[in-house]
C-alpha cells in the first residue's frame, strides 16, 4: 500500500508545487500584521525539487528563445540614481575624507573603517552594483603574445552592434540566421561505451585539469569569436558532461559566421594557467606542512616558511623561462549548425540546450564500468589545485591564498572537488549581458504577470519597503506541518488550473463563433 505522505508529494509534483518550501515570516508595515509565507526553494535539480527544477528550466528556455534572434538592438542602460543612492554616496565621500585625514595624522582608523564597510553594504542594498572604489588591488598581467603552436586569427574592425548580418533571398525575403555550436575537449585515450578501453593509458590527470579550467577556455573562445566576427556577439550556452564524463559546451550564438571561421577560432583558442608548477610533490602522507600562527605553514623538517601565494606568483613573474602550469585547448570535434528563427530546428536546439539542466553532472553515470571510470577520475582530481585558495597547494610547497589553520591536501571543500560536479566549478548556464534585454528576474516577472492577468488579478507595482521578511526559527509552533502546507498549495493550484481551463474554453468558443460567422 502506498504511503499517504508520499502520495501527497507525488500530487504536489504533478501540480507543480514546490515540495521543499521555505517558510518565512512577513511583516506588512502598512497593517502591522505578521504572516508565514511559503517561498519556493528554487532548486535547479530534479534530485532536490522536480517542480522548481522544471520551472527554472522553462524559464531558461524562454530566455534563450527571446534573445536568440533579436531584430532590434537591446537597450542596456542603468536607471538614474535615486535621491537615497545619491545621499549614500555623498555620505560615503564625507566618511572617506574623515578616514584619510585621521590616517594622515596617525590616528586610529578602526571605527571609520567599520563605518565604511557598513556604508558599502548599504550602497549595494540600495540597488547599486559594484564597489565604490572599483579594483583596489593591482591586476597581474602577462604578455599577450600568442603561443607559437597556435594559429593566428584574423581581426575585423569592431562594429557597435550585437546583431548579426541580414541576408536577402532571391524572392526578396530577408533572413537573419544564427548559429548553434557544440565544442568538446580533446581525447585522453580511446573510449568505448563511455569508458576507457585501457584505463592505465587514459590520461586522467590531463582530463582533471581540463575540467577544472574549462570555464576559462570558454571565456577565451568568446573573446576570439567577437574579435573575428567584428561585432559584440551574444550567446546563450550550457555546459554538460559527455558520456566519458568530460564537460562539453552547447552555445547558441546570435548572428552567423562560416563554419570554416568557427573551426579556425576553435583551433586558435587556448588558455594558459599561470600558476606555480604542480609536477613535483613536496609533502605527502604524514609528512605535511605545520601551522604557525605568526608566519603560516612551515616545512616540518627544516622549519622553512613556505612561500605565500603572492610570493609564488612573484617568483613566476620574474622568471624569464617560466612555463604555464597547464595549457587547455578544445578538441577536434566541432559541430556548427545554422538556425533560422521560428523554425522547428530552432525549437529543437532550445530543447537540447536545456535538456540536462535539471540533472547534476554525475547523474550521467550508467553501469558499473562507468562508475569505476568516475571513481578513477575523482581520484585523479583529488590533489589537483582548483583555485588559489585550494588546500592542495600545500602538497606542492605553496601556502594557499588566505591560508588558515587546519588545511589539509586532498580535503578541499570547493565546488570542483565535489563528486557531483566532476571537476567543473563554473556556471552550468552562461548568458551574455545583452542577450534578451532582460534579466532572469524580469523573465520571471513576465511569467507572473501573464498568469495573474489570465486569472483576472492585478499585478501593480508594490512598495519595495512595504514588507519585512524574517527567517522562521526551527521548531516554531506557528509553522504547520509540511504536509498541511503542501495540501493547501495543491488546492490553490487546482483552483488556478480550473480557472485557466475555463478561460481557455471560453477563448476557444469565441474563436469557433468567429470562424462560423466568417463562413456564413
């Protein structure tokens, strides 16, 4: 016999109700009334909450569709600053002047520094993005001279547009085609049915490093793409695992280039990782660096202080014979497809782009052989540094950035080292800023407005300061059981669906009446 509680959950999934809602307390400052509101968890994976994951997937599909074949230039202009925002910046300027004066006089600036930190947080909370001071630390730069083993790229004069070329057919019709591109990483060994034919010969180390730095390679591809295209090419891309567990890229690009040009760009794209060398293991097993409160990590045998992250990079900068720790490139397999707006091909590509967004990277594992392959890959990944702050740097004799007590090689808690991410720590969905002329929040609002209008409800602007939200402490007696909350949400969804069905039936009847009148 099925459990009643599980049936409730299945029915909730059927009606698109979040099965892991977050209970929050909401104060209406107009009435002084407190309410407990269930907020959807917003999960993006089916393994956590299928209704929320499906909703997010459909939202991404809408975002992709609306931006792929734009015919008008998107307008990306910030809103003018409000009086509150101006006042905050003016106040920030006064405090900065007081802090500078105190510093010149040799006085303690601790209190003023704390005020500045609080003001910077208020500035962002008031609806301004970025930092008032911008970049406060110098950026390390290296020579931009291309590698000798990489082909040169042509460069077109940049046009101030994000739209591709328009083509006119023999019948006078105009077309603005776009591209659907799939890029993969190189081979690490012969593969059959998603697993290496010879695991001992498979280059797991290189595969792990390529996965760690794949997001940087994508950035380089976009830079080269815009350089060759001659306009500000916009894109919507997703990263998914292949059956061999290596990440690969599907990218919808607005505008078009020839297949030969795309393949030339791919062949010329690479990313150099200018990190300290990781070929020599200095500390392993029980022989690990020890922590000292004053200087950081020491060599346990000699007492020598390990170089900090910045010191290691400084040594790299002054070494004329220095080589990058790793160089990542795309593989030879490149698929380029031209797509026209409103065609079945366009819809199919959009569905394919979003096909695996609700699945974690490790859900592609199928069978014992592939699980063993994944275990070997994760083992190769275990001691690879994933970022400047990764504890694995201690294994190679370098203090991680922001070193602290308790760091141990092989026990990094970073996203890339979690088995479900298979070494890829970047975003699964990559969208350029001028893609659809809307933020994801605005796309959500469009869907909300449509539903409310269909239900005959208004969706006017609300005072952003009207409601105050607070988390509900665990065990709060005012929060009803999850099952009761799910049942109420199911009832509400049933009512909405019934209303929408009535409206749809009325619209269909009106259309039929109009058709009959025309026929008569």
